[in-house]
């Protein structure tokens, strides 16, 4: 069974030959470039390291590395498709604080400040993110809570895709489909109507997170109008992406919506069901009617009480399954939802276990989680909880992938 077949069986609740494994299929399932470089050098791979995500300093995981780690999924992202097909030398070479040379995408603008920190600049030359000296990644400069007011009239979500991006995506999709046996996960247009992403991406509000959450309760007609226009715009983009590359993808990331904190959901589940769920349903209905894709949702934190609503709305796959958050224990999730939604993640806690445990403890942790999540006939993809950070011991990383492969084979025998 090849990777494409394996993933397709898993997401359709059929029994594959082993649990599929992901690393880097989206910008929240990847690996820091410094640690990635260490890992591939231990494999004897000495290629230049490309940056896939400039904000998070995430590496582009090369196909040879994916094969060596038994990874089954590859990303296809509109904003990254052109750079993914380019040689590292065509990017911008820059030495990270640790001394490692990496290659950023060609359009990246970084300015070094007098205190040694770096700031990311947008195409207009305006700073929007900052990384302190010796830091691991950039943080948005814009505050999450501010005195700014939301002006619904200024809300103009992107509703088209350039021909250049569509052509790059089509070319990359054909290359991945013809030259690998990996399952291809698409991403290019999605909704983000809750959490920090709603505020920081400028694609839903011009004000602050606290005001938006109040609008969901007090200005419902206006909030629904904004979210409705947002879904309209995303559908228009998805139509274009589907025409360009949809036939190659098994699933599409339709939302990146960090809706939970460490201890609970961001808003009351009843309010979520009333205000947010209908917009998810309309988007999922369109995808299931007009494409062959599964719908993929990324949402961090404690989101247990949202899961039944997402299922009813048409979400097929949930990532990253933050098992360290309240009510997100693997046993509980599988008991209540294991045959209704595909859990993509939850394989290894990246807050406490992966960076701080011993390699043997990492293995036992992964073995336990896979055994629980794979207790059904399919319906599970292994991935660590969110991105792997720079300070993780490389031995722990190796232990995680070794356990994911070995245990993933045993559970379905």
C-alpha cells in the first residue's frame, strides 16, 4: 500500500496497513528549520535548508527526508507553491541567530534593528512582526486587544486568486502527483472567524479581538453579514483552486480557526452553534457538493464542546488535537467522536513531552496515543501537536518518528 492509498483509507475510516504519518503538510504541523537541519544531517543529507514559513521559521521538508521518515502527506499551498518548486539559491540567504544559513522565499524583507532584533516587512515596507535577538520565531507587532474599532464597511476579504499563483499551484500539484506517491493536502483559501487568527490576519476585522467577540453577542446581524461575505469570498477562491489543482488533492484546509484556550473554548458552545456553525456548514456543503475533497480544520486548544457542532457542519478532519488541553484526552475523544471525525494529530505533546522527556519516555507516550487513536478501523493520522520547536532534542525527534512508524504498523496487524 503506498502513501496515497494509505491516507485515503484512513480518512474514509477504512483500515490501512499502518497509521499514516504527517510532518509539514500545513503550517501548523511542521518543524523549526534549525532542528530540521540537525535531523537531516544525522541522515547524511547536507542540502541547503529552505524556509517554508518566514514567521515561524519553519523548514520546507524535502522529499528525501519525507521518505526517510515514512511521511505520507505533502503540502500544496497557494502562497508557497512557486517557492516550493525553486532551488534554495533562488531565495534570500540569511544567517539565523544560531549561525545556520537558511534560504527565505525571494520576496522576504527582513530588517535588523539596532538592538539586534529582526522585523518582517510587508511589500509596502511596513513592519508587521518582530523576532527578538536570539529568538526562535517572529511575533505579530499588532496587539490582540486595542482601542481600534471594527468598521464592517472596510471588510473586503480576498475573493480571487492571481493567474500566477494558480499556475504555480497547478504545476506543483502535477509534479507532486507524478513524482511521489504521497497524499496531497491543499491549502489556499480558508475562513478564520475566531481566536487570534481572526484579529491578526486582517481578513475579518479591522479592530481587536475583544470587540469582535462582543459583536458576536451584541451585533449579531452585522457579524453574520461579515462572516457571510467572508464565506462567499472563500468559495470564489476555492472554485479557482479546484479548477487549477483540485483533482490532485484528497482534502483541503477550509479553516484555521484557533477556537480554544488551554482550559476551555473561547466562546460558549451555544453561541458558537448559533453564530459560527452555520457559516462552517455553508462552506463545508459547498466543498462536499462541488469537489471530491475532505474538509480539514485546524483549531488549537480545548475545543471538545465544539467538536459535535463541527461534525454536524461537515468537518471531516480535525487538527492538531491538543491532548494537553482540558477535555482533550485521547480516550475521551475516541469514545465520543472516534467514528465521526478523523483526528489528525495528538500523537505527541509538544509542550511538555517532546522537548523535556527522555527518548524512551517519548516513545512510550507516542505508543500510548497511537494505540488509543487507532483503536478504530482507520480514522487517524499521526502528527505531533502543532509545530516542533527549535529547542527539542534531536534524539527525542528521532524517537517520536520511530515509535510512530513501529506502533503504527502494529495496531492494524
